[in-house]
């Protein structure tokens, strides 16, 4: 290539980019938002400003048993349409705009509103299904009716729907997204954070990480090349992907496999990152048969491609790499706190002294549960 050619095409893509961070306090002692903000800011160069976000658990002690729906949209009437759907299916204990800082360095911020909800005693629709299935259907109802408009300004959608937790995400570097949502004013016993770099999907507010459903949240470094088959498999089970980003399928697979099909977190990790067949052949016959059955049943839920993911719910934080470990993941422990991150430096930034530090093996989950 000529010198002119090299300078006329200056596209760069760092295939090891994106940054993730998570911390859990096993005693459910809450941690200031300053900690995950500082950790993510230390990994600034793993992002490109096209997306950042956080998930936090234990932030709504005044409404701990209400579903906290976070809704975003660009026009008040669209937020109103989403609110009308919510009021049809739920009793609203409280609603308010999510506090934001208009001076934050984020791109094209939408309106953001939150609702604290309980399922109506006399359900107007789907009266016989389990409560959490009912909540999932309402999320899908809003996101498929209001969240798929051709223009962003015509969209409105739910981006968080769990109890005593919330997602806060947008277009910008994570430290700037944190300023926008004033996350230094929150405290949580589990935090996760994400900084986006190389994904092949649009940089828009709905496509930023974390992705959530009910109490599940997921942040992801890498690419889910199995998105197509994962998406079709989920649609067979009533889930609809509308957010135009590959990681969305992981949030819904978590709900399907663990909540609905009652797989343990460990078994779910074997679905996402199954052992290689030559490893299975070396196992005892009973174990080998169990792995073959799991692979045959859930082959369409397997995640192909490079990934390091952090998964959280109300009771645990889990980290998992793909079977070749093409994305970095480091774990540190200090007292009742466990940290997971793309980089050791991010953990050291917020906890310089550690009792232990290690990198998990490829495909081997790190599952940390609360003790209370």
C-alpha cells in the first residue's frame, strides 16, 4: 500500500478491547459508586466513547420488593406511551425522572424515567402465567411496540426491570455515563461496569451494556458470533431481541436456562462454554453422557466467539471466559469483597492490597454468592 493509501484509510480496531469490572460484597455491605467509576476510568483506553454503563444491586432500599423499571425515550409522549402500558399491567407505587446531570459529556442523551411496580392482583392479561413470566412479557410488549421505531427519537424502551437493582447506560465513556446518572450518589453490594470498543453494532443508548432482564445483568468483552442461532432459539421461547447488539441474547439465555429451566449457574456455564469433545471423551462414562445430553439439548444456546462476561443477579456475581480464553479476566479477593476485571490495574486502583489474585482458566466460571 502506498503512503497515501495508508493515510487515506486509518480505521483501527483493537480486538482485545472493551473493559469489564465487577465487585461483590458477600455480606451485602453496600459500596459507593465511586469505586466502580474509578475502576472503569482506569481502563479508559479500552473504550472508544460509543458505550458505557453500570449495573448496581441494593440501590432501592425504599422499594426492595417492587420491580424497578427504567425507561428511556427521546420524546415525553413516547415515555407517556410506555407509562400507559405499565399502568395497564401494574400498580405503580412511585415514579420519577431518573436524576441526571445535564453537563455530562455524553452523546444525545434521552429522557430517562423509573417506575416502582407491583403486579396487579386482577391481571388484565395473561392471568395464569407465573409472575416473572408476566413481567418479561410486559418488557417484550413495550420493547417490540415502542422500541423498534426507525428513528431513535421515536423509540421508547425498558432497559432495566429487576427488583432493588438498576442498569444505567448510554453513549459515552463509562466515567461520563456515571456523571450523567450521578452514580457517585448510589450505594450497592454488587456493581458491574462496561467500556465499549470493538463491537460491530451501532453505538446507541439501547445498545450499550449492561443488558438486563428481571434481576439478570450482563456485561461482555468480545463478540457473540453465534448471535443468529441464539436469537432464533430464544424466539422459539417467546423472547424478542430488539436492541441490535449481540450481547442482548446472553441476558435472555440466562433467564431461560436458570430461571425457567432450573439449571444451576455451573450447568449454565457448561452450556455457554462447553468442554471440547476430546475432553468429554476422557471423562468417566456417566459424566461424558451428561455432557453429551447437555450439548444435544442446549446446542443452540452455546456461545461462539471470544468473550469474557460478568453476570449478576440479586444473589451472586459470576465471571466466565470462552473455551480458548481469547479475552482477559482477572479475579482478586480482599476480606468480604471479590473483584473481577479485564485488568489487574483496575482492581489495584480501588483495592491496592489483595489477599489473593488469579486468572481463571478458559471456560471455568468464577461464581461468588452472597452469604446473607
